[in-house]
C-alpha cells in the first residue's frame, strides 16, 4: 500500500520540488499541498494522509502550531518537520507539538524518502545535527522534577530498558535483537509505555527519557 503524503510549504517551487522527488519514489504518493498552516490543517483533515511534510515558517499559523492541531488525539497523520533551521527553539517546539520527525532542507533525496518511510512506520527521526543540539541542551538542564520521576516509576524494568534504547535511536528491530525479543513483543511494550506515560509517539518517549534522567547525555549506548 502506498504511503500518502501532504506537503505544506509557503514556497511554490519548494512544494513542486518535493512533490517531484517523492512522486518518483515507489510506494509514495503525494495527495495534496498547502501553503499555510491553516491550509495544512484543512487539507490533512480532508485527505487523511499518512505523513504531513510540514515547513516551520509559514505566514499566519506556522508549521509548529499546525502540527499541534494535527497531533491531537484521533489524528493518525505523522508530522515530519522540514526546515532550513536547526535551532533548539524550533526542535523543542516541534517535538512538544507532536512532530514525529525533524529533517533539514539540505537533506539528500534518499534521506528525505527514508524519513517519510520512517515516520510513516511509527519510528522517530531527527537529523544528526538536531540530535547533537538536543543532547547538548539536556546537558545544561537542571535535574528532573518530582512529577517526571513519579511517572518514570510506573515503568517496569523491561519497559525502562526499552525506553533507554528508544532514546538512543534504536529501531524496533534493533531493540528486539538487543533484548532477544520478537518485533511484536517490542511493539507491545512500546504501546504500554505510551499508554502509561500518556505520550503520543516515540519522539515524546525520547524527550521523556532525557528529561527524567533515564538516559544521560554521553552515557553508554
């Protein structure tokens, strides 16, 4: 089954270029385009795409605010933020808005299509430079508060292991191989983790892991 994609960017030439790149890939279909955050919300609700490729800076409602609307309960679309900026402010706003991935516009064609397939499959994706900034910022943060620590205590030992591996960027298949589990078992564990912590997806698990100190920047992989 083809992955359906909605492209949201305020520049016509950028949308056209992205559409041509994605349409040339087997198994990916561009079902619509939008030039503003508001148009992206309306188009996503009408077309129900698997992935929304969302620019951050757009007139009126920006891409992050639009992503927050589309990430509300009941929405199945995965949001992949595509931008020229990798500033911390944008990374955290996008992740907290519910974005499943963050890719820079200088990414290659292969990186773009891989990103679309990755977030469509329910995995989290961050550009390497974004990940570096993320970790550097967590190094500067104060210790987690009691509320976050209480939430972490809901997890079993196995669930904590899986949270750590998700935060280190491992896929379900890699986690399964590392822990000698089946892919289905890993998926079940992650579903329970999301339910217990009331998180939307894997990228919010990554944020949670660093914010609570379950994973420490520079710790063992």
